[in-house]
């Protein structure tokens, strides 16, 4: 991985991990795949390695990413899915060629063949998005409670009450902000008060 880029936010769900390659959508957006070779990096860590990505293919990948985000957001809000997003997701799914294989521990894994193209990897991501948006998988779509993030994520918690796309980033940031606001309102609150 190249250190000059922000780290990836990798989750357990491929489609929402892909949408997390653009973070802080409602604040100062952070693009995690600004150049084609960075998309190659993300595909490698996601188990979908391909040989090359052109600038035009990067644009196609970003179009799919934004379409998944739009559809997942609409599903989380129980709104009608945007027709253009559905068309792009379906088109990518139809063009991709990958095999679903069964692992020895009984899980499904997608396998690209040697010489697979970016469109094949995008087909896998689109198929994953179709599974979660259509409700085919156990879980529910939700939006991050951080006002600067609002990322769509797939909540598989037992209670389906998860609030943050990622606790280590958005959740901690919001908890720190709430703690600081409480301290400003009531400076005598808490133990071990730090002055300075």
C-alpha cells in the first residue's frame, strides 16, 4: 500500500466498503481512490485483484460507487431507489464475469479468473450491492449518525441499532465532541479534570 493516500475503511460488506472509498461526504470529502493505481490497491485488499485500471475505468468505478451509495441511502430511508442508480448497478452486474465459489468453511467467495478486467470486479461489487439493497442478506441498511459522514452501511448487529459506519472513526469523533460539549457546559463534571 502506498502511504501517501488515506487508509481504506474496510468493512465486512463489499459494496458498502466500496462506497467508503469516499468518506466525509457531508463535510470535507476525502477521496481514497484518487488515481487508478489506488483503485488497484483497494481491489487487491478486497480479494478482487485485476491487472490494470485506466482513467476511464476509474471514472466507471466511481460512477458505480456513487450509484450504490444513492441506492443504499434511499433503501436506508425507505425511499424509492433512484432509477439512474439502479440502471448503473444492474449494468455493471450484467457486464461482470466472475465465479461464485464455495470455501471449505461453507462461505461464498467470488473468484476472478486470470486476465479478468476491472468490469469483472465491478460486477462482483454490483452483485453484492443488489444483495444488500434488495434485502436478500440478513441485516439492514442504515446511515451513519455523524453529520459530516452520512455513509450508508450494512447493520448486521442483533438489535439493528448501530449508529456509526465505523466506531473507530465516526463513533469516536462524535463521542469526543459530546464529551467536550458536556465539559464546557459543566466544567466540574467528571473525574481527573485536565487544565491547560
